[in-house]
C-alpha cells in the first residue's frame, strides 16, 4: 500500500476551513499529508525534469541541449569546463584517456595544463581549429580535463580531489586504479575522438597512457539513456543551476567551479542478468524495464517511493533493489551527476559501461559505493575492472590558462 | 565516549498533567441552545461552555474542532466516525466517552485517524483503525505548501529552523489497530506522553517516536503486539523514558535507530527500563520491511542509551542486537540489570566493519561499574571483554537462524480485546512541561500487563 489518498475523506468530511492555526492552511496540510509517507518520503517532483518532453529552446543560454542540438558547437569557455553539465544531452560517443605523467612540482603541472588548455582551444574553436588534425569542423567535440590525486596533492593536499578513492568491497577484480591525467573526449561524430586525443597527448610528451576506453550512449534526451542491461540510467540527477551548485560544483577556494569526477570501468554480465527473467530483472533495478516507471507505482517520470509497502508489509521497491541501494538519502549524500557510457568490445564480446559521475564531494560517491557493495543486488552482475578519481579543473574565461586558479 | 557525560539524559520523568475544568470561556457555538446540550452525557456541573459534544453540538469531529476554543474540550459519543481529523487548535482535549465504542474508522482508504499539529493537544479514550497510513500523529512538520514540506522531497531531511517541534502533547488510553504503517506516531515533537495505550496490526510499528532532540517524551504503560515492530525510535534523543511497557508478540519488540534519511541523527540517550520484551516472533503480523523476526531489542546505530531492568525473554533470534547503519555505529549503550532468558542469544553484535560497535557494556546491576553479566549469552562470546573501545562482531549469518513467516495484511490482523476505558470525568487538560526523576522501574514479571493482551498469561 502507499499512503492512500488524502483527498478521500478529509476533503469530503471537511468542506469548511475555519480558524487555522497561525501560518497553517488546513487544506494545505491535508493535501500534503497523503503524498509523502511522513518521514523522509520520496515524491520528488522537484528534481525531475522529464526527458521525453525536453524542449531545447527552453534551456538556459550557453548550454547546448537536447538531441536536436547534436553536432552543434559547445562552448569550451565558461566558469565550468564543458562535458559536465553541457551539452545537456551527452554526445553519443566518448573516449576516455587516462595517462600517467612523471611530474614532480606544481609548476610542471601548471605548464602541462596550460598546454592542454591551448590544445583544446585549437581543436574546438569553430572559427579557427587545427585543420591538420580535424579536416572538417569539430562539431560538438568537447574535451574535459582532470588531474588525479597525486598531481592535485603536488599543488595542494587540501584541495578537493587530493584524496584517492578507498578500496571497495567490489574492487577484488580491479586491474587498474588511479591515474594522473584524465582526458575525456565527447562528440557526436565518433571519428574525431581518436585524432583529437592523440594530438593532446602529443602536447604532453612525457605522458604514458594507463588505460583507454571508448563508450557509446543510446538515444535519449538529457542524461537519461538505456544502459547495457536495457534499463534507464541517469534518471535522478541534479539538473537546474541551483541543484548543480548544491551537488556538483565546488563552491569555494581555488578549485571553485570545478568538480570531482569518478570513473569506473565495469564489466557487465548481461547474459546472467537476462537469465533472471523480466520480473526478477525489474526487482534488481526497482523500475520496470519497458518504460522506467517505478515498482512503487506512478509514471516513468515519478521518483521511486522507498517507503511504499504492500498491505502485508513488504517493500514495493525491494530491499536490495538498485534504486534503493544507490539512493542518496540513505547515506545523507548530495546527488551525483551521472553521464555514463556503455561499451561492447568486438574482440572479446565483453559488455560493460564506463560509470561517470560528478560531485563536489568525493565522499558522496564513496559512501554510496560502500552501501551498494553491501546491499545492491545489481552488484552481482558487475565486475569493476578500472577505477579512478580526478579533480575536474574549473573552467576558463578570457585568456586565463587552464588550471590557473589553483595557483595561490 | 563515557556514559557519565550524558547524565541529564538518563533520568526518568513524571509528567505534570494539570486537570482543569474550564468554565470561564464562552462557547463559540453559533447556536447557544446547543450549548445546553440536552441529553448530553454529563451532568450539568461537569459541563462547561467550552465543551463541544459530538454528535450533539457538531455532527463530525472535524466540525467540533472548528467550533472548539483553544483550551477547550471535545467529547465524542459512541459511534463509528469516518473522517480524518486535523487538530490545529491549541491546548484542545479530544476525549472519547468510551474507549472501545468511539471508533474512528479509515475504511481502508483514508490515510489517518487524527493529526495534531498545534501545541498542547490531548487525545484520549478512543479507538482508531483501518487507516492506510497511521492512527494518531502529533508533529510540528506541516505548512501550507503541500507535499514538498511534508517529509521533505526524499533527498533532504526537513530543516528544523523552518519547522519547530510541536510542544506538549498527550496520547492516553488510545487503542490503535490495523493501520497501514503506524499506530501512535510522534515526530518533530517535544514534551509529551504516550501512556496506557494499545497498538496492534501495524506494518511499521505500533508506537513510533522520531526526529527530535531533547524530546522529553514519556512512553509508559503501553501494550504493543502483533505489529512488525512494537516500539520504534528513529533519531529521537533524550526521550524522558521508555518504561514499564509490554512489547511482546511482534516481529521485533523495540528498535532504537539512527539514520540519514531523517533529521537529528544519531539517536541517543534514551532510558529504557522496566519493560517486558518477549515472544517477539509472532507470525500473525505484517512483515518487517527488512525481514527482521525474532528480535527483542534492535539497536541500529543507537547511541548512549541505557537498557535497565527489562525482562527480555523468548526472542528466538536475539534478545538485544547491536548493528550499524551505513557508517553510523552503535556506541556507548549500557545494558544493565536485565532479566534475560531463553533468547536465541541474549546479546549479539552484528555491526559492520565500516561502523564497528564501541564502548557498549553489559552489567549485572544498574548501579555498578562496568562488569560482565555472567548470565547473559553473547555473540561473539568476547563481545564485552572490554567495555571501551571497538568491540568484536559476528556476521549476521552467524545469528541463531529462525524461519521468517510471510507477512499478514495489516487489514487482516485480528482486532484486539476490549481495553480499559477511562473512568474519570472528561475535562480539558492543561499540559505542563515534563519533570524528571531518577527512579528506575523494577524488572516486570512475565505476565506483566497480560490482562490487556490478546496473548494472555504465558
């Protein structure tokens, strides 16, 4: 059962509204009381913006958005780097390059970042890009740069992102962890990614590539797309400027305007998952596969109601469902912005995804991953093979070199 | 973390409840004739103009709330009332004439029986049943903006600055049964009493107190049975006392929980004494959401509580379980002078490595310094080899295993036996603040409050 309909009964029994207590509307209370199950209830209309009705023309200026915008240039300049909240609908293709660099001083790090910033300009400026690298225009190519915990610590061990990820219970099969530099490249046109990445690596002669992964996203509007299991992903994420400020962007200090990114390369056992059958698959996610509506009821645009139960007391979103395990309310965490990409390796037939999330506090991810390792049935089908975290540098305005705000 | 630092929180209380027959206030009834209330249930001397009788003066209880003045009294005659009652008038007393014959019935569709959102409200001597959400609630969490304000949006707890706790309440001689989640329910409230009441057939808990600091709420002389959980405390600290109750024949007798989903974690500093907590393996009850069964007292990251002089017996999984909640740990709980018998294990620690139990202790008498109670069985056996520092744990799979029966619909639980009805004259209650004492109740017998239980004498 859920909370029932508060309009049944009270409204009929109580047409008059007389003498409410100061500042209290009785009708408001009654309307309110039925919708949330009292304490910490779900029913989040606020954070949801339906992807199915996304109107690109309604978006805030400066943010390319919606699949209608696919291919159009994305401004690389601004308070934040591109590739985190813009374009609003992630490009269909990604290439993640994680490299090590033997830097020994912050000066060397700043030099490298400045070179990379100029390199990004030379690749993405629609009016004057390097045609020897990209013969045609760069389209919606976006390159996001992050630096790993060791380089962050060289600059200042108190900066966000200086702390490495801890070892998780699900890390037993981890082949690669960490890395000094992240180059995350995104474009609708898959053919530009490799050339652009190679050009940027040339600008960092001492770099050695640690791991590389290509990824692809199915069609979708906003951050929502189906993952390799066939379920909608990226549904509950911060979207508005206010939500992004609260949950994603670092708010103060030299890294203000930046964010912390976690990348996890996950091998997915899609065959075993498929063998569960449709009902059991839904129970693993807590949503229905066909349209994404929660098992607690409602439409695809509704949040899961984590407190809803049947009359016999059983939870409608199962105890070990992914939607329950990953929900930030249990860990008191801010909301992560997720823009993950799937992959299928033609040589090994491995299926998987690059989990990508952004948050202003690494702990938001850490607490959630611990909880998932303990209570998420989805983890039975996931093997994490690579894992790393990066400080995504603040964006650039004017002639400022990339990373310059960290000089202090 | 030493117990001595929380001295103020280990006291118990007696509530100061003034009983005042209000005679000075004039009736707000539109029709002065109704104030005469011919055929009313009381003699003239006990009647006051401030009293509104249902159904004589007002057809429904909600109509009576519209009529009553602050500080007034509503007396409800025998009958079945199909309405959800909102009490938003301060210091009002709502009294049923006969506890068993005045029934607010949700018909399986209405969300709640009574919600009190004003300070100083008393609800007494009536029955609430068959609501989808809860029987009776008191809370300071309300506003005119609808659902977003009610319990937050699912991602953040409410801001106590915006919703100060409601002050002073009294739930007395209430029977709540077969409501969807909670029977008697108080959160974001302070300075109240929940006494002499009965709760059964609830899929969350019979009695629930949550989300308050310095709550000073007294929960005493109640019976809760055939619920998923008899009594639940989530993030409610400095309760005045949970004492001399009978919490038997639930799936779990009592819980003391800290969690991030609600305001005011961690839970701390309750004194729990003189309760009978037994036979909590009742199949005729709704399922506990996390599948718990056979547990007397669950301390889920509760901290700095005292469990003193309780009888904890015949709980086939464990008498007391210490566990963690995410990275919140059970810390500084003192278990003292309890009568344990025939539990699967008397005290077990299943806290996870991320939030290990620490500084908990079991002693053989409430007044002595930490000292192992030789009579209590422990898992692991060296759980209390030291009463300070991190303490060893077992894997939950190592607990005595019990088969968990399927849940029964909350609407299908058998109704409770008739409960004692109040004999004093109806009167408006003037509620004062809670006074505290250092008294600790004696260990109750196995037949404690059996006369009010459907399960009778064991």
